[in-house]
């Protein structure tokens, strides 16, 4: 017997739900063949070139771009929400001791506790206004948790957030202890806006699946953060960097890359489930890296060009191009961030997208509860004869 | 433009992936029309009648039922893994202060920290043996975390686990501080074995989605636990109990239930995505409740019978029957558990199913990355004219 015989012939989806549309959405879209993606209809790369984090955040959370006045009010409100609630700051040193600096596992534990501290309950038991405010508060706290955990885990005193600083300035300040220069802010701000949302990627889908059970925003955020920590999703930018280190020189790019590909290893920073052309995020990050005269950009360019050529030669038909993670590390380094913080920084922007998706999910919810096709031993199998019925 | 125009006509799945088979599995199956489910081919209700938790756990984790010798070895190994690692026990009091007794949010934060403490890393960076051992350790620690958090949050001293006690005895001992009687163990053991796994339910699917990104077992467990905490999934047994309290007497059942259904409210403990007949779990739990002469069983029976009749009358064609949660609370109360601990107890059994599913997922992995159908404002929309390009 199989589920297929019992139910009315379920649709058998491809592995990983590739090519399956699981919902309707007004949050964002990725047109993989056109190399274009948008937030609520606005070209995300344009927003990243011309906007500020709070603009994109307001657009995602509230559905519309802010007017100049709304922008100022939203920036002030979200800056005030940076303050960690009582009981969370005290937990951070003990959490930070459990994992190395920049650990997404520490951040997951901390954000889970922070959600408890601000009183997140199942959204079914809350008003929409409560849930929306918690979504903004968790998004505002994420950079603070990430920065303080980093400093604690590296043996430094945590730096308290400053509500008078903009989003990116405050983040870099909390990590380095110094107000950043314009270049650093410029680099970080582009990266953050580019990575806020991107369709039903693995962590966003996770957020929606958990939200659909009626769970609280802490459950949703911890789960999505967990998904983001996986090397096949958000856990790769630092690995791209490690690759650039390992290659070392321009001359070494071709033989090193050829050896990796021929050995069957996956090149970090190349290929994407949806993009079958150049990833527009990678394009802008590349531009930013050049504008900032990053030391590493020249090596990265050689590696990118060589890898794309080699992949076309050795893996024909796979359409493998540099993805967002390829130049992300180069830009984040130019912003003054240590590489241990690359994935945590990604979490700070992507939580904004998670929350927008969650608010949409709960507005018209049906629990995600798919089927699977059982193909194990035929049921029912006989239990061993020595097993006796239990009695009270 | 929509994703549909860009990609090659994706399959548009029903909301919640209802009726969509997302994977092949050898772990378990639910035949919803037959009212039958199994673990790796063995009738799960038979296992629950005749086995012990360690039998089902070994079957799920290692793929086969244990021989008597394997059962003893596995019981000893998993009992030893109950000990909390350094750094976690110290965190529990502070976590317990953040939420009320029995909170799944506290348990989520605690298991996230516990996974850090035992060194869970992305499974992509571990051997299969390491990942399997961590899966067993997290499953063994879950009841300890749940029990200690409960006692701390209720102002009691935590009780350390005893490796010389069986799974269920130890759990009840850690919560109540007393070795339970045979009836209590009998009741709890039936419940636990019945609820270990159940196809691609919401939390199990969450576990697989997160696992598919390459994330560590802590990320996976925290996410799945978050999903379980939702009222549409595992967060309902206590609510069924609240309903029985609200009804109070047999005479009040009909008018109370009719009023609820006619007011458009969802009755907790009835209906299931997959079962369109009597839930076999509910059936055995009902039997167990009767065997134990639970005080509450008579009221529950009247409520069940009345609700099923009223649902058939007022919601014809929906096939709404009592689900696993309906008699779960009655049985768990007979086991001596406070109602705040019902969902945490569910988590203790279900983690065994999550881990089996995760080990299967990572053995043949493809990242879950579905599509969505964008139906918001047409892209690209014009950005406001006052937005100027940023410069470094």
C-alpha cells in the first residue's frame, strides 16, 4: 500500500519542490531567465542603488514605500526598538560561550530568547497590530544580537546600540566600536538592500511553513535563521572567501578551479536554482566592489571569469554564473566586517523579507501539510513474536 | 510579468501543499482513508500496544526493530545521553524566567543552546555517524530540557535525570519528583509511541526543509519545535482540555458545541488533513483512557459523540472525526502530567520522527526551494523622483 493508492493520486512534485509554485504572493518575485527581481513591483537593484534600508524595510513590512516623513518616523521607531529587553542581554554572554564568533547557532538561540522576552505568542492569539510590531522589533533586534554575540564571543565588551545612528552605521558601530566612514556604510547598505528578499528561497519558505502552524514569531524566526545557516543557503559567503584565499593569486585561478571541478566538488558562489543568467545582485555587488577599489576585487574578477568559462566547458548546459554570494564577501569586507559575520549580516537583512512573507501567510493561512510517497517495506510487517501486549 | 511567464509553466500547488507528494520516504506512512499508519511498515498502533519507546526509537533511528539485546544496549546508551552538557543546565533558569511553565518557546531556546553545547555543525561538515549520534542525543535530552524548564518555571528545583530508569519513568520522575506507578507509565508510554511519527506533518516537513539547506541539527530541531508549537499543529491538546472544562457537564455538551460550531469557531481536537475516518491514534488513546478509568473519559466520550454528530449535521461532507489530540489530554492527565506539559510531551516523542526524517533527507538531499506565483502590482514600478542614486 502506498499513499498514492489511498489518496486520490497525489501530484508527485520534483525533489526540493523545484519548479513548483506553492503560493500566491505580493511580496517579491524573481524572474530567473531575465535576471530581474523586485520587491512589491519595484526593481530591487534600483532600490539598492538609490534607497536606504528603512525604505526597503517599510516597503516590505507595510506594503508601500515611505514618504520622506514616514521614512523619518519609521527610522526613529525602528531605532528605538534596537534596545534589548531585560533578561536577554544577561543571557548573551552564556550563549556566546557555546559557539565561535559569528555563529548562526548562537544567533538562533539568542533571537529565540529575545522573542520570548518581548512576549511573542502564537499569532492566532494576537492582533495583527501586535504581530506586525513584533515583526519589526525582531528585525530591529537582530543586528544588535548579532553584533553583541560577536563581540562577546571574541572576548570584547558588547557595544550598546545608538538610536541616533542610521541602520548601517549603528550595525558597524556595534561590531567595531567605531562610527564607520561613508565608504563602509555605502558598501554595507547596498548589500543589505539587495538581500532583503528573494522569492521563496529556503529560509523564507521555512518561515512560511512554520507560520502556517499558528506558531509565534520567535519560532518562525529561529527556524528561518536555522535554514539560512545551511551551507547550501546562507552559509556560503565566508566559504567563497576561503576559496579566494586558497587560490591566492590570479595565475593560480585556472589550475585550482579546474582541479576542484574535475574532482567533482561544488564551487561555492556559483549557480542558482532560479537564475539561469547573471544574478543581478552579483552584478551590483561587483560594481560596488569596483567603486570601492577593494583589494580583493581583481582576484575575484579573474576567479569569476575563469570559473564561468570552466563551468561552461566542464558542466555544459548547467548555466552556472556567479551568484549573490560570490561578491558579497568582497563588499562586506570593504564595509569593514570580519568574515565570521557575513552570514549573520545576511540574516539582518533577510529577516525583513521573512517577516513580510509571514504577515502575508497569516493573512490567508492554510497549514503546510504535504504528502510523501512511501516506498519502504510493504505494510503491515509482522512484529516479533516475543512482543507481548502491554497492560496497565 | 509573473514567475509563470518567466519559468516554464510551474505546477501551481494547492494551498498548504494539500495532496502534493513532496518526496519519497521509507520512514512512515499514513493511509488516511483506511485509518491506518505505520512506522517503516510496522503498524504503529501495534507497536504502541506491545512495544516500548526504545523499540520504536531504534526502529525510526536505525531502520530496524531492535533484538532484545540491541534494545537493552540502545536503552542504556540513550539513558546515558540524558545528561545535559556543561553550559546548558546553567542557562535553563534564565530561559525559564522568560515564559510560563510548559512553554514551547523556552524549550526551543533551550534545545537550540543544547545543540550548540554538543557541537552540532552543518551536517555537510560532519560524518553520518556524528550526525546520527547527535540526533539520538538531542532526542534523549529533549525530555530532560522540558522537565527541568517546567520545574524551574513553576518555582521548583530541577530534578536530574536518572539513567537507571526507563524512558517514561524517568520523564515522569523528572517532572513530578516521584517514581511513577505502573498505570502512569502505561498511559504515557502508549501516547509517546503513538505520536513518534506521522508522515509529512507540518513540523516534520519543517525539519526536512531546514535540513535540506545543510543546517545543523540544532537549527533543524529548533525549527521543527517551533512548528509544533503552533495551535494548528501540536499546540492543541491543552486547548481540548480547556474545552472539556468549559463544557463541564454531559448535559452541556450539545448546546455548547452547537453554539461553537454555529458561531463559526473551529472545534479543537476534530478533523485532520489526511484522516477522513477515525484517527487510529485517537482510538487507542480512547481505549487507554477507558482502561485507566480516567475521570474525564466519560465526559470526553459524550463530547466526542456529540461533536461528530453535530459536525456531520452542520458541516456535511467534511468528514470530521476526533483526532489524536482529542483523547491525548485525557491520557496524559491520567499519566500524571500537568496540562501545561502536553505539547512539550508531544515534542519528546515527535523529535524521534523528525530525526529519522532528517537522516533520510540528508542521505539524498536536494534543497527545498519552491516558486511562488506573484500577483502584486505589475513590475517594474517607478521609484519616487526624489530618490537619488547613492555614491560611496
